[in-house]
């Protein structure tokens, strides 16, 4: 469940959309998550699930290397319930200074992402 009120999200439909997105990404249903997907790190080609516990910044912002996600060498540093990349969370445009579940959900419902 998104860590926002209906008012913060904009509507019940927005909350439902966030839940659908997390389900589609596989983060909220992963056996590895303890926080409904907010603690989930993209699974690499090794298929080993990984989670994080420090929400002060994006987990890849502290020097963790992006994960190789396919046999052609494509990499990703997506993490969290909505699999946002390192440059998307925290979000200075929205004055979000951390990568907490609330901040991630606010960023996912913000107008800059609705194009």
C-alpha cells in the first residue's frame, strides 16, 4: 500500500495506480521485501534478490555499482517500490531530500512524472 493519504496522492485512483505499478514491477509481491517493495533493489542477472534499509538517500548514491540486468551488459540502478533510478530519488524539483517510502510515493504521483 502506498504510504500516502488519498489527499496527498490526489485521489483513490492514484493510490490504486501506485499499487498496480508496484505489483507490475514485482516489488510489493517479492518474498525479499519487508516494506511492501519500498526496500527493494533491482534484481540483476544473477537473480539474487536484494533489499536496503537506509532511506536517507538512494541506495546506489553511496557508491554501489549499477547491476548488470541482461546478457548484453545493460545495467540498472533502480530501487524502491516504483523502481526509480538514482537520479530520480531524492528529487530536488519536489524538495524531497530523502528516499523514504513517503518521498518515493510523492515523487511517483508528482506532475513532472505524469507526461
